[in-house]
């Protein structure tokens, strides 16, 4: 179905005529004094035409045909055009919304998206550092699919590199097979730390590890078998964590998968002159194609701008992340023909992505694929420092999820001492994991945020438990009303109260909000919308009795409650968050 926003934009576009390429947009207002929607087109046109914006606004309004849905448009401030919807328009829109399986979200032009996220390392436990990439990437994939895009969720596993020489050596010399049986990842982590320390202090140990790496890279049968077993054991851990989080991937390939193309990638860079040899290594330097401030291959110091090349092959012939990423993107373009590839990683990798995106574009000038780096900030402890355990170790993701469930269990048990134990545990699982996900998705992704158990598990404020509880409270209305009210379909909707219309307006904005989330890859926009929706329902419920109301208000308000509950549930599901039926 068409959104109110889209209808108004279409009418405004028709009235404005030739805008010279200026986009015609209207936005829902934040203050009801300025109507329901507002546009600043007249101000933009006036700037170009060097005219009075209020005069331009008046000229547009004179040609504007919105009488069927709005009161007479008003001019505000320097030239804003304000729209105030008629009650009948809102009632009709809600009637269509109540029957729409897409919750008012329009069908958008389909695109093919590859989303690269999570990317844990083999032989290491998943930890708190994987939270942001995993949750952000999964939310973008879910939203993309619902909008109608073809999405490939791609998990780029770290399964290659120098550390595997150390691990092969440790496997042969110091590993405890019994401990490996009990806790595979824990034992691999333990022996890697020991071997790494030995390599730092003993050149002979480092030489031995390098020799094992050379054998692995050359296809030695024993080392390949050890390496494959480490991957298998790690995948068991990954699968367990992802199952708990209800996260699925369409493609899971390790860095090693792209090894066959690395030499050809470097060779192509050399043949085209994009890369050149420098002190034995092969690097990509600036080509002067962009201003110095925008050039990822330049860096400025007190002496001015100087080269900051991207390394694509080390002096010893080894490749690195840039080489692998170039081979990876070539594979994805061949296999998936994406319109956009979205990389969800830590903000500290911004330079790497700016350089490798620039290299790809220089190598494939004809490529139309959009490359996006969806980068994010850090998770901090309440002391403002990187989030760690009390002993200063990295927080393991499995331990974090366990603690979330246990803390939620205590809250649920305290609120509902009569709940059967299995049901209490299941509700605690939904609340605990949902709280962790939502706390991560809510902030602006490009900022750091403080991880606080008290805040994220609170039933007050903008949290998952608050939204889950809002859903549960609405569903409880239908349990009280009986089976006949479970799917309210009033024959004649009748709305008269300001709180009813305010809730309808907020429900209408779901379809206007969702498509824009992928523009800048910000699921926090959905978080904030759902919080506003829950608050709008709370205001409605306080002002408008539901079950005690006479008909047709009772059925109309039940319909409002039903659509709100379903929108909350669906919106949370797009963030990867479940809702319980009671709490």
C-alpha cells in the first residue's frame, strides 16, 4: 500500500512542476502545532531562483490539490509547507493498514545485497568484540529481505594466516588431548597463547612455527588435517552461538577459500600499473585522482602530504587482508552480481576499506557495484574503558549470553513466582538475549556505548524489555476480552479521540521509516520508532478505555491495539528480537 508520505510527495511534485533536480520530500512533524507532515521544497526552490520562499510556497499551494486528504495547507516560518490530515483520511488509511500483511511498508525496487558480517576467527572463542558486527549485520539482512531485496548474508571466517603455523606446532607438541575433548576452543586458545609467548622469546620456536606454516601452505597432509580439524571444532562453536542468537548465513567461506586467486590478483594490479614494487614489497600508491584530503593513499604530517600506500604483497611474497579482500570482492561480483556489498566492521578499519575500495574502483572502472563500509564504535564498560572481565580478559560471547539469561531469570522469577520453571527459563532467554541485542542496536552505530546490565534489562526507558512488555500488555487485553476479540474486524471503524488519531499517525509511519534504514545502514532508526510507537500506545491506552468502551469504539480500539501489537512484534523481529506472550 502507498504511504501517506508518498501520496503527499506525489501531489507536491505535481504542484511544483520542474524542480531542477531538487528532490521533493515531506517529513512527519515532531510537533503537532505544525500539522502532521511538512516540506521545505519552497525554501530550496527559492534559494535557486533567488526568490522569496514564502512567495514560492504560496505559488505551490495555489496549484496543490490535497483537499481530498488534508485541510488547507499552511505556510510556516521561512517557507515551510505544513499538511494537516483529515480524520477521515487517517481512518481510511488505518482500515487499509489493518489488512496489510506488510504493515504499510511499500514494495521497493529490488536490489541484490551482499552483507559481510560477524567474521569470527578459527581456534578462538567468539567474544564481545563480535557483538556489534553480528547484530548490525543480521538486522540489516532481515530488514533488507523484508523490503524485498535479495540478500546474501556472508560470514567471512578468519581461517588463514601466521597464527596457524603456531597452532600446528602447538597441536603437535603441547596440546592436552583430554582438555581438547572437553573444551576444544578453550584448549586451542590456551596453547596458542603459550606458543605465541614462546615465539616472542625464543627465535628457534618462531622458526619452527614458520616452518609449520610453510608446510601448511604447501599442502602438507598432516598439517592440512590438523588445520581442517581446528576449523571443524570452531564451526561447532560458531553454530552453537548463532543458533542461540537465531542468526543464519547464506554463505560461509574462510579467507583460505580465496587463496587460489591471490597471485592473479597481485599480477593484475602490476600489469595494469595500479601496483608497483617498493623495497621488495608490492604496493598501491596515490594516482592523484582525488583531492589530497580525500585521498586514502596520502597522510599529512608537519611536513605536508606524504605517501601512505596500501600493501598488497609483502617482501617475503605473502599476501595480506587487502589482497584477500580484493579476491573476495571479485568472487562475490562473479557469483552474486550484487548491486551493493556492505561490510560491517569496527571503525578502526576505515582506512583499510577506503584503500581497498579505491583499488577495486581503479582496477574495475566499469563496475557499478556500490561498496559500503558500515563501521561502528566500541563497547565500553561502565568505567568508560573497553568492556572486559574483572580480571581484564576479553568477555566471551557465550558467557555474556549466559549472564544475560540468568539476570533476566531473576527478574522474571521475582515478578512471576508462580510461573512453571520451563516457561520462566524460556521467557528469561527471550528477554536476556533480546536485551543484549537491542542495547547494541539502539545507539548511533558510529559512536561508542556503555554496556550496563541495569540499563539494558530495565523495564523502563528505551529498552527491549520495555518494548516486549508493551507487546505483552496489549496481548493481555485480548486474553481478557476472550476468543471473539483475538482478530478484531470492526465493520465500521470509528475514531473520535486525539489519542486514537495520534496512534494511527505513528502506525502509518512504520512504512515510511523502514525503507530509509538501508540508506545509511542504521537499524537504530527502527529502535527509536518502536519506542515512539510503544509510547504512543501507552498514551492512547491511558486516554481511551478499550474493553469498557461502548461499540463501535470498543472494536475500533481493539483493532488499534491489535495492529500496534503486531507492528511491535514484527519490528522487533526485524532486529532479531523475539517477544514472549507473557512476562
